[in-house]
C-alpha cells in the first residue's frame, strides 16, 4: 500500500498556487489508480488554515502543516526543516509536489535527509502493472523518458501546465500543526527584497496566452542593405503592449550583444528560450525572424499552436515544427498586425 | 593566512548543443548513439558558474578557484583545451560517465567526497558553485545533495548575481518568475550557489591563462580516479525522441495585409 503525501506551500496571501492545485489533482489521479493507497496533505507557510479550507474536500485522510512567520519566506534552511518534519511525521512512500521555483530549490535536498530520492520536472504520471511511473525530459527537452524508482520514499516534482488544477468547495478541515524548532543558524539567511525588471522590460510571463519569439533576423541587414534596430524595437514593443504577449528570444539574439553587434535593448538572458533558456508553456506561439535547427526549437516544444514568419521557406525553426509558416518580411507583417490591433482597440474605445 | 575565498565549481561535460542526439540502449542502461564520438563542451550553466567564480576570485586577493569535474577523462581533455583559456583554475578530475541518464544522487556522492578530499579546504571561506541544472539531466538535484552531504545549509539556486557588502555579508540574486529576482542576504560561509546565466559574457580565449592552467590540468586528468555510476534505484522503462513532426502549411505569395489579418484573427480566437 502506498501512502501519498502531497507537499504544498502557501503563497504570501495564504493561497495555494496553480501548480500546487495541479499537483493535488495529479495525486488524486494516482491515488485512484493505486489500490488501497491513502492521501495526506502537508503544507508549509503562513496562514495555512485559509489554504487548507480551499482543498478540504479533496478526500485527503489528514492535513499536516508547519506554520509560522519563519516559514513564510522561501529560504532553503527553514523550508528544508519544515519539509523534513512533515516527511518524518507522515512517513509517506510517495511524495508529490509542484515544481514551483520555491520547491525546486529545496525539496530534493530535504528529501535526502529522510532517505528519499527526488525526480524533478515530471511531465506525466501513470500506473502500469501496478507500478507508478513518471515521464520527464532529458538533454533540455530533446529526449523523453519514462522512469520509476524502486526506492521509497520517492518524490515527484510535477511541472506546471501538465494537469488541470484542483477545484472544490471550501470547507473546514482538521489540521495537525507540527511543533518545529528552528535553530538560529537556520534563519541567518534573510530574504531582504525583490528586484523587479527595469520598467518597460518585457520577459516571459507564464500567464500570457501568446508567446512572441524574436529571432536574430530582426537585427540583420534588411532589403535596403541597412540594419533597422530602432524600428524592430518599436514594432516588437508595440505588439507586446497591444497583445500583452510574453516575449521570448533565441539564444543567438541574446548572445550577439556580447559579440559587439547591434541588439534589441530590452532583451536579456531572461528572455532566452531553448537549450539554455526556458521552455515556456503558452497556448499559442508566434516566431519571427527565427532560424535554427533542433537545439533551438526546443524552446517552443510545449507551445500548443505555433505560427512563424520567416523569409526562408525551408527554415528549420518552422518547417515540421510550426503549424503555419508565412514566408514574408516580418517587419512588414508586424507593422500591419500592429495597425490592425491598434485599430480594433480604437474601435472598442 | 589568506582571507581570500575558496571557490569550488562543480561541472560535468555535455554534448555540444548543436549535435543531433539519439538515444540508444547500452549494456549499462540508456545512452546516446556515438556518445564518445560527439564533440563535448563544459556544461552550459556550470560554465557561467566558472566565469562568475573567476570574476569573484579576481576581486578578493588570495582567492582560488577549483574546477571539480565528473567526466570521461578522454573527453575532458578535449574540453579543457578550450575551457583552460577562459579562466584560471585548478582542475580536480574524476573519470566517470557524464551522461544525462545517470542518477544525480550517485553523482552528488562522488562530488561531495571529491570536494572533501581537496587539501587545505577551509569551510569558513568556501563557496561551492555549479549550474542550477545540468544541460543533460536538467534535474537541479545534484548541488542540493552535495550541500546536504557537506552540511551546507546556505543554498541558493538560479543565481544571477552575488554582491559582497561592506560588512562582509553577501547579497544573492536568485531568479524567480517574470524577470524578477529574490534578494537574500547571509553573512557566514560556506554557501552553495547554483548559477543560472549570471550577467557576465563568455570570456575571450586567453592563451596565457591556458598555458598556466594546462600545467595542472594534464597531471590532474592523468591521475583522475575512475568511478562507476550504477543507477541502482533508477529504472528506465523507455527512452525516446519525441514525436514532434507537424504538418506545416507554408504560405507563400500571400499579400502582407492578408497575412496580418490571418494572424490577428488567430491570436484573437
């Protein structure tokens, strides 16, 4: 019999993030398929009562929490203590947790303290012949594998966007609050603030419906033999402002800045998608002036509907990877697209 | 006694990202087709960690950088011909597989034991750097376990910057979402920093640094201890390339106005 622990953390407002609710749904699916298994919820953070009330009807056998101001801050030392305490109290065989930024940084280390193995970036779970198996990617989303471990406890950190989030009617639930001591050394690291990106800088925003990918072609010589950086910047920024799209870029476009070539001033490594960047999950993606083969295109592997604008009909970024490839000048197309968007916004007003 | 930092950078090697990768089954588990023939590079994020380590060491007199590398030594020797010219370091080589299908727990044990064996290590001056994830396994697990085995609780992942304050404390900028960074402050070493891309460009090749480094690199590779990674607890049911081919509708000779209209309608759907 497997004992499943769903390991969650609260947000600063006492809620559970979307990824947490998705991993709860994943756990419920696993529990249904594993005979005689039981489910326990463990939560770390502040104001756990409010968080638990929203998931109280999920069918968990019990709720265990580590609560307190010192557990509100995402900090390795205190988070590790909290997770270790919950794992020791619950003694689970399987632990399912969301692959949030906070949990990715601490759960494998904390799991090691109780002899557990952790696998991260899980993109699917299934039961085959009574055995829990998980899928994940290797070599930066280029090779997919189905794995399982004989070791217990086994921790699975589930990537967001894979499962639907759990939703239920708020209810009251009994919560066992664990009494956890935090030594002075554990709080010597302090979160002193957050640095926002410079005003006007666009980055990858996971909640956006569209990912706009800017390729190096924007900075190359155009038909008139000249580079049009300022116009490229304006077209891209206008489009982002009009559509609230998320901005990604190919590695080559981010890198050429360090090579002394003309660059789009608002791009940084934080926009980079692909082998050495992120692999965002948006419903739609529009790639412009992108060139490249397999290693670069992994950046939009998880984009559902993909279109590209490119002058090369054989471009490796688009052919066989995009649903539609428009063989056209991206400057001209995006200029017109912006006109149409600004026109429709004008009409609404 | 020196007041400089001791900075240990952990890194494996990975196939050059531009190479085509194809999984195959080997007697020891999954691997890559012609893996030993593929050109290799130092792991991408670990490379950034190395550049940041060299930069930090250059700011504080008496600091020293070690590069602890888990990789097959024949491949490592090729990779070092380039890496040695980028930053000054002392190589500590371990001869073992560096493929993505090995268990990060076993790699972490080897790394931690290797770090512990470095003579003259002073934990009060120690930084352990590495990539926050590898470009092969992409797990983000190894450094955390290294920290746990060495008893290091100041751990930071997805780091893009570290600043030394006037009072000797450190501000660490960890990447979170939407281009934001979380700033954490701590004052006592040791600490583990798993780097994202950082802010430094790749250093230009410096043959002089390369020649200095190679004096210690070659002996280190020659005496590298051979270690086997067994994947005792990790079972691969299947390993395959994704089925990703799409039927692309190629639109040629369509007026710009029509293309724009089609794109706008699609975005609005």
